[in-house]
C-alpha cells in the first residue's frame, strides 16, 4: 500500500468502460476488470495464478475478490470483515493451495484455502505493525511492516505455519527504513528485494531498495541509477528484470502521477539500472500492486487510495505502455 499523500484539488471523475471497449489485443481478453461496484472498496493487492485465477484484496473493507482473466467481472470471495479481516493488502498463493493475506492494521497474517476456509491467523506482536506485502519461499513467509520498519518471518514446514517473528528490525538495515512496502524473492529463496518509501522527509535519497540475504539475515542497499525504484508499492521480479509501481515527481496539478519503472539488475542484485517506464496515470487512480497474467500482460490495481472521493467501479487494468 502506498504512503497516503493528501490531495488538494478536485477529485478525478471515473467513467465506467462499456464491455465493447474493454477488449485487449490479447485474444479478446478484457483490458479492464471490474473488482467491485460497491463504495469504499479501495482494492490494493493482486495475485494471478498460472491458470488465470485472479485474487484482489480490499484495503477499504478487508474483502477479497476472485475472478478469471477471461472474464471482466470479479466476484466476492471472502466477505468484508470476516475473521477480523477489516483491511487486506498483499496477497500471494503458495504451492500447497493456500492464500496468504496481509491484514495491514489488523496486525494479522491470514491464511486461507481456496475454498474460503481459514487455515491460520498469525499476529505481529508489535502494536504499531502495519503488515503490507509478503513473499513466500520454500521454508518461510516474509512480511513487510510499513508501521515499524520490521521485516517479519513465519516459518513454513509442510502444512505447519509458524508464528510471526521480527526477523529484521530497523537497526538491521544499512539505512533505517521508514515505510517498508513491496517485497519479492529470487526463485531459490536466498535473496529478497524490499522497497522502502522512506520517512516522508522529502529529502533526496530518502527512499531505498534493500537487498536482503535470507540465509544470513543481512541487508545492503541496492544502488539504483537512471530513475527510481525506492518507494515502489508493488514489485515484480522476473529473472534480472525488476518492475516497480512508483509515484513520480509531482505534475502540474501538484500531485504525483503513478507509473511502472523497469530496471535491469546486476547478477548479484546489488545494482539496478532503470531502462523503461510505462505511461503515467493520474494520482486519483493510484495503482498499487502489479502482476503478470498467463497471456503475458502486466496488470495493476487501481486502488484510488490517493483519491479524496474514490468512486466505483474499482478496477484492475493493463499497465499502459509497458510489457
């Protein structure tokens, strides 16, 4: 979830896209998906399986929606507020048919089966925790905390899900983080990349990307050139390509638009060079997280968290101008 920036101008008016306008160039797949027509949903996290099942979380209500990439409309999957899930941000499936969901200020990590039954609920012990995003490896789930700057870890062993433990604290990072956000891991589960939105000081260099060694519990800062990756909300790692959903410098309205930056990583993941950027969209649309669908498209969630008067329908759309 993005750090909220107050808007000072009139809200952007969203217009529903007619079905005949929603087809993309990928075999007639929709270019826009309707998550919900209900007010206040503010979708945040997204996960898409290899078979095209799409899950989208709600920061506004804690609901989770489900659909498929060949159908334009998602349906409620987990009701708002159920199991104490009043907010929901990051979501990821594992290879055992479970869904892990970060509950933000509920301080809870929720785990469900795909039939909607609750498997486990694990709490961060720090009362200031804001569990934002997560990544799953073979032996653990790691959760970013936007409130305390802690990286939490729960061990995984077969069907067993351990308790959340503070795995890296702010003093374990080379630069004290302010708002840990997006996280991804390498396929071998040895290394994670974590985005930090900074402390909000507004000073250059306040936002960072950290390279975390998941074996020896150490962290270093990634050197980013030719653009920005720190403050990335959603991250996507594909080989040596790292995509980050970021707020750009403020435009003529005084509000930062949002885009996706694509960077090429060095083999040791210590440097990142930004090589491309998507088209930007208005702050009121506020895309958050990103996912790749089976057709190869990049999709992002239009949360409207930065919109002072968020307006239904809430949507997921194809990222403009970037594959």
